[in-house]
């Protein structure tokens, strides 16, 4: 965390007081149907987290049972030691011997409107074909495969095919630039890249293959690129390196026995932003990850056989891994998948999808909810949303106003809302209501789930009293926790296990109220949360200083009605370069090109100097206040040159 931060600066906000008990009709038939029942689960989890998770693990199929539930030598955890299993078997094969065989596994809708349904049997076949295609390209157990695809069923197919043969997938969000893709491919040394000719977004084709071609110019580890035909866009095919997906699978056998893998075998690497410029490759392994994603899917979403479950996240984010692919498929759910933009071609697209596919569980992000709310109630009201029975949110704190709108306008007042707190690193939901058991308070993720030891503590690791701000930590290992930062064990230790002695530090500030409920106060490191997506201030800054006109840059988050946080940057220019509106636009584009459109700054301010401490560190805390248009509070005695600050504030007024 930034050294300029201290506990006193974790401000404690005034919060919504109202509490909403689970709707009676829902609670009556819920898996966990009262506060007392949750209490019993919590007690079991507290008494022995290992026994608790062991019972959850028995719901999966293992080809060899584990010998010990947990090996914990901080900060190394091994769950279900020496057990063997395969994630694709748990998500597919095991459903084929019963009535789920012909059940829809994925119901997909493309942005242009076409639909496709894959039953478990069909999905299994596609996965086997593609797994054999990968083998044909020389992919073996332990190899890394980068997946850069739109939201189409083949994204899940590619992931599960890797899992089937023990290859490690690394999905890169299709909105990331060629440069970001290149850095991620090189960091992991991926052998194969799986992509498409394009994907649909807001009525236009996103040219993914072009980005792969650009990236692959400087990716020596890549020996093959697989290209799926999605949009029929003209693409360049590099003979010898590039292969059409349909040609490879046409030749492949549909028989692909799954590798029995060690419980700790790597399942995937997923890159996320941290407080330095270099994204971290978060490594998740097989057994523990699958146990906890399956348990949370079943219990947090109260999943039923007949549900149509829609998590709107892209597979490029962890939510898409845990709650579009692994958790729900391990539970044998029917998963709805939608390719495109939420309001395309009209603001009612989501509600139209809910109505036509009779979606019963909807899991989405507060930023999307705010955008829908702003677009007007009429778009939702024009559709029959009576199929919905449960709503969920993830990614950032939800403001009470958006929460109530979600509950009333989308949920018709009858659906419980689960506000789920977790991270790329945690792999699965850790803090959340159980919808039939936990009274919700708008803006609070409520309580740690059974078997999870989350707490709010001070720097020394002591729990803080109710109402006081502190650091959100997890005191004991949990099955789906990250195992390391790919290629950087040091960073794993120092980032997560060294800041608060003996505990996992989340990077979030939080407080608990008198009922023990958790209220997330936001990141306290140099990480931004823009529309539920994580960006590092350093990443944006290093992109900016890569521009020939920029001498120095500081990026901060500014409160934003729709995005939660927006990117605001302060830039000093090199001698001889003058500020201009054109340069502003150029710099915004420059950042979008370097990282991806999600990182495009909402605001750029030119300045002749940035406020720094005497040791030369940029005081982002002050810049945050300036960006938010607030009066500067707190200690400025370490500021090198007070006049810088005065000038920055004047700039804003002028
Ligand atoms: C950060 C993790 C987990 C999938 C999406 C984001 C914030 C996440 C909540 C919530 C308040 C939340 C935290 C966290 N966050 N969920 N329900 N309430 N804040 O994954 O990119 O790894 O970001 O998102 O700050 O640390 P991620």
C-alpha cells in the first residue's frame, strides 16, 4: 500500500441503515433458509474449516482421493493433497451419465441476435475435439495456452479443453490491446494462442486476429495460432503458424480421455493489475478452486436444476472463469452467455434476453445497473421479468440507490440480492449473503461465508472495533486462493502475505458494523476500480510517459456516477511542448491503445509540476482530492512545494 496512507485516512462513510430480510417466499424453499441455519454452517466452518471444505469436496468426482485436506506452511497452501481429478470431467463427463446429458449447458446469444444451444453432451464433444486439436499442435500437460476470444461458447470450450489435457489457460480479455496481449503472452511463455477473426461489440467487429498478429511479432514462445471463424472478417493467415479452428477439429478425434491431474496442478493464469506497472499473473490450481467455486455457485446463488443462470461477466475476467464456466458447469447448470454490449442495439437488450430465455438468476456489476437505471425504467418495464428469482452484484460497492432500483424495478421486490465480495486472487466469493438466510443491507456484502476467516484489522493484525476503518484480511487459507504470482514468488509473498503479519491482505479497506456486517471502503493501494475492472495507476502512468510529449504523469481515481471510479490523470509536459485540446485527445487515445479502451482517461489535466513528498514520491492522495474537486484535508507537511498544490487547485477553477 502507498506509504502516504495510514489508518486514519481510511475514511468511514455514513452508511445506509435499512435492512432487508430474505423475501419469505424465497426463504421457504432456499438451500440455507434461516439465519440460524447459516449460523450452524458458520459454526461448523469455524470449528474446522478443513472438515467443512472436505465435505464440499466430496461433491466433486476424484479419480484418486486426497490424503490430507490441507498442507499449510504460510504462505504456501496445498489443498486436497495428493488427490487427483480433472476439471473438465467435473464440468462435463460426470453429467453425461444422468438426466443432465441432454440438458442445455450453454445457451448463447450473439450480439447480432443469433442463438446457439449446446447440451452437456454436445459441449463435451466440442471440448474433446478441441483438446485433441491442441494435442495435435504439440500442446502437452503444463504448457500455457493464451485465449483471446469474444464471449462465444468456444471460449468455454478452449478453457475446458486445456483443463482436460492439463494445459494451463490464460484468458486475455478481448478488450485489451495488442501490447497488453503481448506482455501477457511473454510473461507466461504461451505456446499457442487461440483467437477469432473478430467478435461483435456495439455493432462493429473487434479485430482480434489483427491484435494477435501485432503481438506475435515479438512473442518468441508462440508456435501456433488457432483462429475461429466468427464474423467472416478478412484476416491474414500466416502459413505454418496459423490454423483455422474448424479445420483442426474436423480432422480431430472426438475421443479424448481426460488427464487425471494432481489437485495442485495449475488450472489457469489470469492477469490482474497490482500497485506496480506490471500486471500480475495470478495462478489458480485445480482441486481447491473447483471445490469452492462449485460450493459458492450452489449456495450463494441457491442454484436449482431448472434455473437459467446468467452471469454477465466476460470470460476475460475472473468472474467469467469462476461463475460463467467452472462453478456453474460443475453444478450442471444451464448457463446463459451473451456476446455483446449491454445496451445494443437498444437499452433494453438485457431485459429482452431475460424475457426470451426466461433467465432466473442474474449476476451483474453495479456499474451496469447504474447505466440501466440512468437509461430509464421504461426499458425494463417493457419486458416480462417474472422469471427472475435471484439477483447478484459483484466488482465494487453498490450504492444504495442503485441497489433499491435493482431490487424494485428488475427484481419486482420479490428477488433477494446477493452482493458478493471477492477478487481475482480469492478465486471464489468470500463475503456474501446466503439469499434465504441473510438480511441484506444495501451497500454491504454482509458476512464471510462459512469456512472463510475474513476480518477487519489494524496494521498489527488486531481486529478493529465495530464502526472503525481498517484493513480487510483473510486469516486462514481457503481452497480457491491464489497459489502464487506466475514467475514471481517474491511478489506473491510481499504483496499478499507481508503487509499484515501472518495474514492475507486483500488491498481493500473496510469496516464492520455492530451486526458484524462488512462494508468495503475501497482499495487502499494504487489500484483503481473502473466499472468493476481493476487498473493500476502505475500502468496508466507508464503508458503516458511512453508518449514523446510527456515528462511525468500521475493517475488517480475520481468518483464517477456511472463508472464508480473514473481515471483522472495529471500530466507535465516536456520542455517545448504546449498543452492543447488535441494533445489531450491524443494522450487519451495513447493510453487506450497501450492498455485497452477501459483504461482511457476520462480527464487529463496539464500541470507544470506534481505535488511530491520530500523524498520525491507523488502524493496521489492530494491529487485524488483535487480530481474530486474537494478541499485538501489532512497532513501536507511532507509536501515539497506547497505552491504546486495551490496552482493545481487554481487550474481547476480557471
Ligand atoms: C476488487 C477485486 C471479483 C470479481 C470482480 C473484480 C472490489 C469486488 C466487491 C463488492 C465492494 C468489491 C474490491 C476487490 N470488489 N467485489 N461486492 N463490494 N467491492 O475482481 O478485478 O480482482 O477486483 O474489486 O476492491 O478488492 P478484481
